[in-house]
C-alpha cells in the first residue's frame, strides 16, 4: 500500500478499528451478563449457529464455487477445538474476574502467538518478541501487588483461555498461508461451537425470557459485525497500523465495566494495561520495520 493511499484511507480505517473495539467489547459485556445467570451453552449454542449461518449466507451471496471447502482440514479441526474450549474458558473468566482485568489476558494473545510462530510455523522470531512477551508478563503481574498468593481461579481460567486462543490463532495463521477461503475460518469454528454447546444444552438448560433470548441473538449479530469490520480495517490499513489501535478495547471495557457492572479498576490494572499496550506496540513496530523499509525503497524513483 503506497503512502498516499494509506493517508487517504487512514481516517476511515481508524474509525473502523474504533468501531470494531466497541463492538467486540459490547459482545464481551453481553458474555459477562450471561455468565452470571446461565451456563455457557445457553449463549454459545444459539450464537455459534447464528454466526455460522451468517457466514454461510455471506459465502453463498458472494457466489464462490468453493463453498466452505478448506485445503487444511486437520488445522481447521484444531482451530475448531481450540475455539470451542477457549470460548468456554473466557466465558467463565468473565464470570470470575472484573471486566477490565480480562483485557490484560486478551492482550497477551498476540504476544504469545508472535513468539510461537517460530517453532510452530517456522517464521523468524526476533529477540524483541521475547522482550515484548516478558514486558507483557510484567503487565499481568501488576494484577497481583501482594504477590502470587493473589492468583485465583479466575486468573488461571483466563490464562488457559489465552493459551487456547493462541492455538486458535496459530491454526488460523497456518490455514491463512495456504487457503484464501476466509469465511471458512468463520464458519467452521462457530459451527463447531454451536453444535458442541447444543449437545450440552439439555444438561444445563434454564428457562430464558424473551429479553435474554434477544440478547443472545444480539450477541451473535454484534460478534459477526465486529469480525467483518476488522476485515475491512485490515483491507484499508497495514496490520502494523491496525493492531496497536485495537488496544482502544481497554477504554471501552473500563467504561462498560463501570456503567454496566459498577466496576472501577484499581490503579494497578491501568498500569498493567499500559505496560502490555507498550509491549504490543513495540512488537508491532519492530515487525513492521522490514515492510516499511521495503515500501520506502519502492517509493523512491529510479535515477
């Protein structure tokens, strides 16, 4: 993407990322609302099947002949399994932890994924990735000012969710390098999530009012919309521009936590979030250097 095109797309791209962070934070807030009254299957059975249906409909509307076929069935199966388990883990992390604290764990996912890209995908991992992950770990430790004795079940569940999220992202990266059928990566994980949760639903079912049912449907629509908006943002701007802007999610989570749940994060949460944001921004900046140098070199006219 040339510098001129990037500048012209920048305002709209920034607005799209801001909208994405608001939508995904709103979806997380709905998750937290549900987590206090229902087991995970009551939200994910409906929402997973709805998002899968929306992805299938979008694929049909696009007129692609491949449908939902994928060139990487084993990697897709791994992504589905990690998505199902990770979704459940994050669901209960939202039940056990204050809203804004979960952000610190969510923000760790790209750092750990960047580090794992070396042994898993054979991609070059610069020493800065280790340093950024170490800095991110310091940010998470700000949650425990009194030491490791403050670690509770919610933190362990959130950490498990992070590891499962990294597996899902690594599988997605692996598939993306070999298969350009993007909607398949939306369809299969959500279909798997919906079917697994539907199978578990009879064991945990509680009667739902119309309002809660509508909220679950809203969750599915918001989640699908957030993912589409993010795809649009990545089309307008390079990843090294988009990814740091996604930290705006912390602001929305603090605001939604205060308004919807009456939660006010401690100072240590703000400090930890700031440290993790710096670590993520540093990592993205370091990874973007070769791309920006190549872009600058191509922009220089030959003599």
